[in-house]
C-alpha cells in the first residue's frame, strides 16, 4: 500500500554544532594532505627546471603553473573551511556560556527563596531583645564576681606606709626573739680562750678538752 500512496520521509535531526565542526575539520585535514602533495610536486618540477633547457624547460614550467594554481585553490578552500569551523566553535562557546549563565541565574533564584524563608523565621526585634538580655546577664555576672571576691575582716582603708612600718618592726622583733633563745656563748662572736699555761699543765688540748694519751 505504501508503494502506491507513498510514505512520508522521516526528517533527519539537524546536526549539532560539534558534529558540524568535526565534519569541517576533517575536510580541512583532507585538503591539507592534497596541498602537501602538490607542494612536493612543485619542488620536483623546480629541480627539473634547473637542469632543463629550451622546450623541455617551458613544458615543465607550464605544468608547474597548473599545479601551483590547484594549490592556491585548495588553500582558499582550506581557509574557508577553517573560518567556518571557527564560527561554529565560537557559536558553541557562546551557547555553552549562556547555558551556564542560565543555570547560575536559576541557582541564585533558588538561593534567594531560601534566604527569604530564613529571614522570615528570624524577627529582628527578637534578636535585639536577645542581645539586650545577654548584655544584662553579663553585667549581672560581673557584679556577682565582684561580690564573691570581697575580703572579710580587712579594713576598707589601710595606709600602705603604716603597713610597711609594721612589717619592718615585725622583722626586728623576730630577730630579737631568735637571739634571746640562743645560749650566751653563741651570742658572742668570739669563743673564750683557755688561760695561758693551763692547756699543757692540765693535759687539755687547745679547745680545753682532755687530751688523749699518745701511746709510746
């Protein structure tokens, strides 16, 4: 039945920018190969023309000119393909940049919605009241610390000079008490010396103690 009525041709999807650029680059590479072959051919003609003479040289020159014209044609095609490929690349880059910008804008919109919800949940008046309460609590805590640090049984006003005099007098009294508790012989800076002639006569040593007998 489709043979008589005909079937509607399915429309092929359009090629993407990347596919189009890839196709142009491949064509450009193919043309570059042709240009390199023509350049090698021109070098060969040039070398032959150096050794040729007369009609042979003129014939080589005509062939070389034809090859050079083909080379110029291919170079123009290659430049044209390169320009088209560049335009597709720039278009693809612009599209990608716009997509990224659109995604960024959507992200910013969602973030703005979240921020609005958060701000609605926070009342500025309550925050200020909370700050005031915290300041009062800190002030009360300082007062409590001050009260807890008070000293008991110490006069509020004491003259520092009087305290220093009392400290010096206390030091003198301590020294006197230490001297009163010592024996009389320790209070003197010099020890009593033995009477002359009594050390040897009494058989005592130089300190007044009995000398030990020395065995013969």
